[in-house]
C-alpha cells in the first residue's frame, strides 16, 4: 500500500497491511480516546455552550477531498480538537437549557462503544439472539419502571419521530383499508383519513402523516385548554363533525409532556372519546401516546399520574435518549399488540427466511432491516443507576425547575407563563419600563385605541424577549430556547442534565437578569 512519506514513521502497523487497526494500536488509541472523553466531560463547563463559528467555517477549515494515503490517528484527533470542537454545541454543558436538556451518561457512552465494537445487526433473532432478547428484556424493565401493565411489547427505534410514524402506519392498517397491499393513490373507495392531535403536539405527528400519504390535511389539530392540554370535549366535537362530512378517523395522538411547555394531555378522557367513536364507527381508531420526553418522569411514583390512561392506548413512545441518560439515539416504542406492526410491515424476502419458531424478528416490526444494538447502552444505564437512582435524579430535575420558576417569578420584570409540571420553565420579560412606540400619526386612528395599545405593547415585548434571548445565548454562558404561547414570544429554560446544579441555575438566572437590565437603556 502507498503511504505518505511524511507520516510513514507515525502510522500503525495495521495501516500498512490489508486489515484493520492492529490490537496494540487499538489499545493505545482507545485509551487515549477514553482519556479524551473523560477530560472533555470533566471540563465541558469551561467551554462556551454555543460555538462562535460562522456557517461554513468548520467545513472550510477541513480538506475538501479525502486523504489519498493513510494518516496517523493522532492527526485526526488533533483536528478534532482544533477544527471540529470549535463548532460543537455543548449539550453536555451544565448550563445547556435549550429544547430539552438531554444528557448521555458514563454507562451510556461506554454502552455505545461496546455496541460499536460488537457491530451486530439485530434484524432477525438469529442474526444475534442476545441483541433481540436484551432489547425485549430491557424494554420490559422500562415498562415495569413506568408502572405500565403487563403485556405491552416494545421495540427500540432511532427517534420518537420514527416511533410515531410506525404507530400511525399500524393505525392506518388497522382502519381496514389494506393500504399495505393496495396503497392509497387512485382509490375511489378511500375517504379522507384523519389523525387528531393537539395544536401543541410535536411536528413529528404531521411529518408522519406526510410520509404515510395522509398529508398534512389528514391531521386535525385540536384546541388546548388554558394549561395547554388537549381538550377532550373539543376532540369529541371535531371527530363527530368530521364523521358527518365523510372523513374516516383512524388515530388520535395524545401527548404526555408537550414540546413547548411539557403539558400533559388527559389521556384517560381522550381514551373515553376514542371508545365512544369506535362504538359508533364500527372500526378501530388507534390511540398513540407521545411521551417522547415527559413519559419518562413516570418512573417517579409521585409523578406517575402523567401516565394515567396510557394503559388504554394502542401504542406509547418514550425516549431514553431524552430523559434517561442514554446517548442519542434510543426511542422506546411500546405496542399493546405487536401484530398491528407486523401486519403493516412484515415482508420476508427468501434470503431472510429462517426456521426459528417463537422468536421476535424485529425487522418485521418496522421499515428498517438493519438494526443497531441500542439495547446494550440502555441495559447498562438501567443497571448502573438502578430504579431508585433514576427516580432520584428525575425528581431532582423537576424540583430544580420548580425552584427556577419561583426564582424568576420573584423578579417583578419577569413572568412565568405556563405551569411547570416537569422540567421546563416558560417565561418572558414584561418590565414596567418597556418603551411602547406611540401610534403612527399618519395612520387612521384605530377603532379601539386601548386594544391597539395592547398590540403595540405585545410587539415591543416580543422584540425585547427576542433580543434578551440573543444576548443570553450570545454570552456563551448559557443556552435557552424559545416558543410562542398564545401569540407571545416566550423563553424556555429546561433542566434535566446530570451536570446541572443549583449553582449553575442561579448563575443562569442572574445572567437573565443582567442581560435584561442591560436592555433597559436601549429598549
Ligand atoms: C413531545 C415530542 N415528541 C416527539 C419529539 C421528537 O423526538 P425525536 O427527536 O426523537 O424524533 C419531540 C422532540 O423534542 C418531542 O418533544
């Protein structure tokens, strides 16, 4: 093999032959990589949470073409440090509070490495029996931890988006239209199909509808109440109205822990509506529960109320990679009856047939053939922390969010604008000193001057909060995100990281106040 002479004395023996990295070199680089990871995690707090790079900067700093000749492993690690790390957003940073503050963990990271080392493909039971059986076992452990009834069966997908899509594909099949065989296009016998979910549901529900040929028009968004929970009465009304107009309801998606505010839909009341509709329609209407983030908090006994009614659903997703310290990706999809998935997806090519009886072949449960051994990292996480250790940590994250909410509320210029049932605080700055622009003298006077003044104040407040977020995030000391609630631009602060302490949260609250005070002069 050709080598680049500049590197020849620094290459591993394995790079010179036709095989892999030789065992001695693997050991040496492996130790260095583990040290690197340990140093990184230990020192992550000293880095800015958000990188300060311009679009294209990272890519532009790296060669556009692949290396012609082998390069020393250490050179790639040096470039990782010097060129790649400056463009990393540190989700591991204790002051990362944007979106949902997910954390991997030591056992989870090591589990990823072990799964990569084994590199098994769990498409069939026989392609690695332990991969399939550990996946079944670990999901049953998770079911027990969540207090769900016996009988749920699980599969690990990459993301909740994929889990929800699989669930809705099963729902589509259950509606009796044989879409699996006949498709949807060009069929006069197929009415408009509808999936119902709240206006606060995650966009993955609509994306699933796009992918499954239901279209965005096939999703009807249901109003929420003042606590951002789906209104079961509005759901019942919407379904009945659709039925009068000839739509066919095929699924309802309830959310336990919505993305903006972590609100919890009344799953039991929604299941009642589903049961009534099924009785009237005479065909199945699937109930899927999206607990991608918030479902996990059911591990804490006193929070288990969030899962009330979930046992009546057909499927339920919750993501260990969001709030169970498992590195991304790992999404647990539970189904009450796995034949709903296999009826939608099982398709066994001759070269995949086996003679095994009574086993689970996970390739039949979804779209993917090749499947990573994700169960291994989840198994290590569950064993390492134990049920009590997990519950204690989740409980602390919820308590942290409560303390942050109280801390922010104590400031008269800040307002917490949604209930805080889990780990996410939605708030906005609404200071008395906010300068509201005078009405435009050239415009005709508004019909209702008081309402017009409220609108002008709302616009000014949104702009203030946008700028506040820019300044907080631009500081590099913390990262928050935003949402819109009732038309208002709102900031979100999520706890949930294993590294976040009250000291970190106090510093972030002080930063929010500092940046807001700095805006007083310019707002
Ligand atoms: C409620 C909810 N559902 C689904 C998702 C999508 O998750 P994933 O990234 O695993 O697809 C999210 C992401 O935050 C979410 O909050």
